[in-house]
C-alpha cells in the first residue's frame, strides 16, 4: 500500500463523489482512503489519515473550501490540495493558489483529467485546467509589464536541457508529454524539474512557470501558455 497515492475526496454531492471514485478506482496506483461532504469532514479526515492528496470541492455547505485550504496550511500539513470547482473565477483561483492549493481542476473536465491531476499533485507538481492556466499566465504577463525587466542572465545557471524542460513546463505540459517531446525518460524529466526548482528557488510548476514568464524566457501566446 505504501506505493499508492492516497486520497481523500470532499464534495457535498454524493453523485459527483461516486463519479470521481469510479475514475480513481480504475488507477491501480491511487487508493481512495475516505470521502466526505463538508469542510469539517475535510479537516477531520486529513487529520486522521494524512493522505497524499485532498481533492477538495470549493463550494461546501458549512465553510468555503478556501478557508479549509488556509486552515490546513496553517497546520503545515504535507497533504497536497487539489481544488475542484465548477467556476474559474479569478478571485477564487488566485486566492486558492496563493493560500497553498497545488492544483485547480474544473468540474466539467474533472472525470477526464482527475487521475492525472491527482498523480501530478502527489508528486508536488501543479495541475491547472487550461482556462485556469491561461488566467495565471495573463496575470503574470500583466505583472511583468508593470515591473522592471529582470536580466535574462539569471537563467544562465540552467543547462540548455533544463531550459528546454522549463519552457515546455511553462506551456502547461506534464512530465510524460515533456519526456515524449524531448525523447527522454519521465524519470529524467523529473530530475531536470527538481534541478530547476533548486536553481530557481521555487517549489512548484506554477512558480517555475511564472518565474520564466516574468523574466522573458517564455513568450506566452495571447490565449494561454
């Protein structure tokens, strides 16, 4: 069981939870420990099970999912939080990401991407739905235009291959896709990503992506990364 990614699911709609569980149960590397339908249950279940990932609906009957994220971060939990919502409201997106959520998945695509999002989040990678990633990039571009340009020489500590990986990472690609594009193994990509984090002093894909955009190393298209 130690090799499994352990998950707690929180959503106040039993049918939604059943759909998500049916998808996650198909992945032999993911084990759903428990599920619940409220913020109180989220906090209790994380404290009891210490899962790798908490899949958290943001609109809960007793308390906002955003408050749950903040409380868990104050407790310095090691559980990665994957926010689940039907809305891509900018205030909510950035509130969650800035409070410590590792990923943000929209419900209209959750069943198609949930297993991949959970696996990536468990490895410390950020997972953003495409429309959410686009908003993150647009904010980064707006921030960059309002700031003094940072010399590109800051990136000279990265090797050419690490810079390639960073550029692909900033496009929102996962490790498997990056490995395919560069014709290297997924493990090699993971090693490059780890080195990039260490050299740039960042701790997530989102931070690395914003770092690259703010320094002009990556040129985002108008519609997204």
